[in-house]
C-alpha cells in the first residue's frame, strides 16, 4: 500500500508562512512513491491551494452540515471550494475541547465525502484508558462509531493517535503499535471486507525524523499524521524519506 504522510499544522500559520508551505511541497515532490498532504488552518487553505494547485492541501475539521446557522464553522463544501482535497475529522484535540462525539465525527466524515474530499478519521486512547487496560476497546469503539458505512480506502484513512503521545515526545512501544494497528486492521476487514483491507491506517503522536523509520516499517502502519514535525521542510522531509524507504 502506498504510504500517506500528512502534516497537521493545528492552530499555527499566518500568510507569512505560505513560503514555508511551498518549501515543504517542493521538498517532498521528489518522492513520488509516497502520498503527502498538509492540513492547514482554514484561513490558509485557499491561499495555499491557489499557490500549489497540484498539491494535497487539507483542512483540519469540517461541519457535518452543508450550510446553515453555525456561526464560526466551516463546511466541507467550503473547504473544497477553497481548493482543499482532504480534511482531518475527529482529532482528539477536538473530541476533548469541542466535545465531539463518535456520531459527530461520523457525520463530518460523510460530509467530507459528499463534498468530494478525502477524510482522515482520528481515534486514540488517553493515558488513563491505556493504564486501565482499555486502549484497544476504546479505540475500536471509536472506530466503529466514527466510520460511515461507505468507508473504503479510496477516500478514507484512519489515524491512530494515542492522546498521551501527542506533542509529548513519547511514543508507544513498537509491540503496542503493532498490536493496535493489527486490531484496527482486523476490525476494518471484519466490517468492510476488501474495502477495509485497503484503508490506510496512519500512526500519529510525536512522529519525527528519528523514529519514523522504525514506526513506518511496522505491519499495518500505512503512514503518519504529523504535528510539530510538519511545520518545516527540514523536519518533514526526513519522515517522507523514511516512508519512501519503508
Ligand atoms: P505531534 O506530531 O506534534 O505529536 O502531533 C500529532 C498530532 O496530533 C497530529 O494530528
């Protein structure tokens, strides 16, 4: 399966950073065997997509409705209209801070699909849940509730992001990554058959140029969702190179 390395810029980036975005896109352009994307703040999607018409610029969230009285929200159609090709939905930071439920995330993924966007659907356990031995049941429950019935690898990827590994410099043991990605794969195949076998399962949480080679050679790790290390070409490129070599 072709690997996908997607950057999540979170709430970072002003128009002054469009040059850095262009630098990342041109740095990764030589690695044609790997898919890459940059999920930007909504304000930068249009300007970045205009400058980089062939590149996969994405959003970080979308509303489940097409339009309406939702002050401050952005619809999937708006992201597509601005030039986005994909969007993240269900990131743990939104699940926690905006109280998004699995049903919300499922609606957002469907809205993305309806607008012609690819979706990266995030799941992941907290540290307390892992310590209580509930990591797999929590993640598989989120997966079941967050994926629409028409999920398949042509438009949807799953990102496993342990909450405690995000922005902390800590990653799970390789055994734990292997076990979780295998469990997610089994659940996807059980529900979606061949379509589930083709869904990419990304790992996210403190992935960087030092640990990417090991993480990306684990079975069923089909790419990465990268936060901090996606903010510059210097940090992002080594991860893409590791994906190309994996
Ligand atoms: P970091 O790579 O900064 O840990 O962030 C991971 C993440 O949340 C990507 O969505």
